[in-house]
C-alpha cells in the first residue's frame, strides 16, 4: 500500500473532532472502551456498596444501616453487578476484540453498536440517578411478585428495576446480533469455521444464548410493569394469574445468564492459556463441542433455582440430573486447559496467573454448585450464606478473574503500553487471597444457618468471628482492585511501549498495530491455520478493498469465501438520538401507558432518519429522476 | 442551548425531590405513638401522599373490615371517598373516635401508626383509580378481610 493510499484510508475512517465526533462515532474500539470505562466506574460504586454491607455485618447488632438501607444496598449491588456489569462487559470485550480477531475493519452493524452503548448508558442512569435521589429498588436482584406487585411495592422502586432491565436487555440484544453477524459473515478469507479461534466460538455461543434468553426476562418484567401500571392480572393468582410464571420466565433467562457471563470467560481463558503455554489449545474440537453443549444444556436447568417453591418432585429430580450433567462439559474444559499448560512451555505472566486463580476458585464454586443443584441439599442451603458464597465464587472466580486476566492480556494491544508485572502480581495476590479469605467463611456461615439478605444478627448466634474475617477479606480484595486500576492508569503514561505482539500470541489481533488505528488493518489478512501468526512470520494478505471509502469484506458463513465488498456506514448522530428517544419512552412508560403510543413517534422518526438511504444510486440513478 | 437545558433540568429538581418524599420508606424506627397534635403536626407531611404509608393504610382498611360499612372504595357509610377534602388529622380523629360512636374505642384497639396510615389512605383515596384498587385487592385476597376472612388463599 502506497503512503498516499494509507493516508487516504486514515482520513476515510477517522472520526470528526469535537463533540459531534464523540457522539457520532461508530468505531467499535471507542464504543467498547466506553462500555469498559462505564463498567469500571460501576464496579467501584457497587464495590463500595459491598464494603458498606460487609461493615454492617462485621459485628453482631450493628446499627450503621437500617433494614431498609440494607435492602436497598444488596438490591442495588446485585442488580448492578449482574445487569450493568457482568453481561455488558462481556459484550464490550466482544465489540472490541471480534473485528480485530477477524482482521476486519469494523463490526457488521457499526451504528447498532453505538446504539447499544447509548441505551446501556440509559439503563445505568435509570438505576443510579433515582438512587442519587433516594429512590432505590429494594427487593434484590430478582424481584418476584407478589412482593414486587402493586399491592406490596407501592411507588416506583420496582418499576425502576424492571425498566432498567428493559434498557440493558435491548442493548444486549443489539450487541449480540451484531457479534453473531460479524463472526458469521466477516471472517477473513481462509478462516473457515474449522480454523476459527476458540475465543470466537465462545463469543458466538454467548451471543446466540443472549438472543434466546433475554426475550424471556423482558417479557416477564414488562408483564410486571403492566400488572403495576394498568392493573393486568398476569401475576394475580386470585384472578387466575400465576406468580410462578414470573419465576419460570426469570430463571429461563437467569440460568443461561450465568453462562452468558461464563462462556466468554472461557474464551478469555483459552486465549490466554494458548498464548502463554506456547502451543495451540489441547483438544480444540472437544472444547468447541463442549461449549456448544453448554450453550444448549444451559437452557434446561433453570428450575434448580426454584427447588424450594414446591414444584412436583419428579421435576426436581429431572433438574437435579440436568444440573449435574452440565458439570461434564465444564469439567472437560478444565482438563483441556490443564493439558495445554502441562504439555506446553508455560510462562507465568500475570494473565496466566489470573487463569490459575480462576481454575482454583471456579472449581470450588463448581463444587458448591453441584451441592446446591441437589434438590434435597438445596432445601437446606437455599437463602443462606452458602448461596452467597457459591454465587460469588462462580461470578468472581468464574467471570471476573478471567476478565482481569483478559484485561492484562489485551491491555498492551489497546493502549500500546505494558502494565507493570510487579504491581500486577501484587494486585493478583491481594484480590485472589482477599476474595478467598472473604468468601470461604460464608460457606460455613451458611451451613450454620445464617440467612442471606439480613441486615444484622444477634450476638448469641455465634456468627460474629467468621463475619469479621469475611469483612477483612473483602477489604483486602477491594484494595487489590484499587491496585489493579491504579496500575492500569499509571501504565498509560509510564508503561513500556508494547509493540504489535508483546506476548508472541497466535491470533490476528496481534498483527495490528498497538493501539490499532481506526481502520484496524491496512489489508485483509488471509488465514491458513488456526494460529496464523505462529504459522507465518509475514502474514499473507488480500488486497482490493477500497481506500477512499469505508469498505469491509463479506465472506461465506462456513468456508469464509469472499463474496462481496460491503460499504460500511460511517459516523452518525442518529443512533444517539434514537437511543435518547427510546430512553424517553422507557422512562415515561413507568408512569403512563400512553408513553408507549406517543413515545413511538420520536423513535420512529429517529429510526427513519437513521436508515435514510444514502446510496449514490438514490441520488443519480433512476430513482432520482422519478 | 446548553444553558437552557441546564435551566430546564434545574426546574425539574423540585418535582423530583417531591417525588422522593413520596417514595420515602421509613421502617420500624420512630413509629408514632400518639395522635396528631393539630394541623401543624410535622408527621402529617410524612404520611400524606407517601406511597408506602398510603398503601399500608389501604391494607389496614381491609384488615379491620372498614369496608363492611364504608364500602371497599369507602363510598358507603359516611361517604369517605372524598377524603382529600378533610385534613389528615381530622380523618385521624374520625377513625380513632368515630363520629357517631360506631367505633368510639378504635383508638384503644388500633396502634397509632396504623391509624395514621389509614388517615393518609383516606386522604389520598379520591386520587386512586378504581381499577388499581381492585387489582390491589386481588393481591391482598389472602390477607385478613375483617369479619369475612376465610383464611389464606388455597
Ligand atoms: C469484593 C467484592 C464483593 C463483595 C465484598 C460482595 C459482597 C456482597 C454482599 C455482602 C452481599 C449481600 C449478601 C446478603 O445479604 O444476602 C452480596 C450480594 C450479591 N452480590 Fe456481591 N460482593 C462482591 C462482588 C460481587 C460481584 C463481582 C458480583 C457479580 C459479578 C456480585 C454479585 C452479587 C449478587 C448477585 C448478590 C445477590 C444480591 C441479592 O441478594 O439480590 N458481588 N455481595
Ligand atoms: Cu442456575
């Protein structure tokens, strides 16, 4: 590519400067970075809430929080952690990485990605702005009717929670559709499905799961809002409704959700293990099959969250067996990772340390999971601190540790700088150590009968010491989180320059510059193996994409045969405006049903303008003459 | 344009704050033990138009079977449905002592907090949609219904 062409390419893909450029950008890396920065801010806020709760529980009979405040604290903490952090951050990683790993210049639907972020931000504000005004949902992260119904939750707290879900789920659907289309239709020539890196399989499965799981909860929360706003009777047993319907629909989403969080984490772990063991993944095919199996099985387990509501015994038995079955593919993956490390030449840099922390912690979480999956035992353990311990082991150990590993692993790519290894190890030890110190005692507390969601307990219960230990552990973990963030921030200026491929990794994103330019790659790479950068010192490329307009390559689904050059849309304010209009409709519709009618008009206008055809033919062709 | 946006935002704040006091939810601590001291009683503001207190008031209205004489929407005896015409403390007195002696001993039988809540409920009632009232009643069918209670829902 001549310097001339290179310059043109730059200019074509560049964002406009200033506020309009900021609001209108469709650069997947900028959008993903916004997601991640928002998530880090929320992790801090929600972590402070957690510390607040832990201080309250550190001793018996503490009075620093009342019952109402405690209810609000765990509801806000749980909802934020799951709906506003765990799920979106995985989508953000996909938005950032997928095009780079495909050697592509942008996502399949660039404006949809922008829309997804703005709507997600709307969801964040939906929950946290009212909190700042003292109106906080107070029923936990799942709000069952009738408790959340009109007669028991007057006011708008429950509506705020339910509508926050609508926001985040629409955003998640937008992001997932985009990821699926990008992975299936924009792979570089030669990257057949058989040569697709495992990470992309994980993101594909997670996105498909999102598409199938989320409509259930949006429906459930919308029905709840309808019950509360226009007095429908979906969840009123006295009029033939059914409260359990809500629980079924919630958990039909809720169980797959934990895999929607976990499956991308499996992708991170596999990438890291591969790179740092310096060999391709042991058992790539079984790994792919097992992740597909997880994707399917995960939809058949939801009732294990409902063992205590009194469903027929046979049903409980079935779901116990199904829950145990999913341990098989998950276990298989563990063995494949261990075999990869065993047979490779592992280098224990921070990303790999996080993987080891993940394996140790997630195995404990998996074991407590097998315990709670057994219906008779669950009747004893449900709603105790055992469950709190279990859910934090799987969510923090199973999703956040791999995420931290991924963060350290791809940080040089994103910023062009290396993070300090020394401080990375310090953060790792503080977080993993503090976490285990903080949460392991909760298993024991649960077995001793301490219920979850209580704001205090009497001295005669004998839970004081373990709770104090738990609080100290959480504080240490929080300190580690601050070290990790500090390291990331300081390394932005102080870090060593990274170069394109500091870890000697095999996948395409490492062929781009660090940080990647807005168009990612100058030419489309051609792939001949599953680990392209290990195969070729100098990557073969395909030329022919335009340099004077935004063009991407569309290829066939299975064999990635080039099909056509697709015009990729440029920056636009309309996704932002459409998200604004949608947010207005969502917010107003917890106050009046008419908002759905009148609110549809601005949304319609925004969408029409968003999709207004700009093809040259529409100005010069037969259509223009009319 | 930004300045105008900011002003519009500022103008919204009083409404938002008013919304907040309606949403406030005080539990257990400082329950009133006494009747209102008069129109200036500061507690009135905490009860009137507060979603939680009004909802609790509606609940006790059903539990104590007030609807048996006054009607579920309080349009029966003494037509209370226009409670907003009466001050909260007047409603309190009416519940606690009764007008015609029908419930002259309620002050001794019903805790003060619950009378406060029922007074707030009646004060607010004219603003409730009947459909919503019915919907709440559906959810509350398993709860006590005065003398007519049949036990919890099966
Ligand atoms: C150092 C970090 C953390 C600490 C100290 C912490 C602490 C707590 C505490 C004290 C509770 C309330 C338990 C109860 O009373 O029932 C809780 C609940 C919860 N936490 Fe965390 N947490 C942390 C991180 C996380 C993360 C990272 C996630 C998810 C990714 C998470 C998800 C949840 C959920 C879903 C609940 C249940 C909320 C509910 O009962 O509705 N937590 N956590
Ligand atoms: Cu589950």
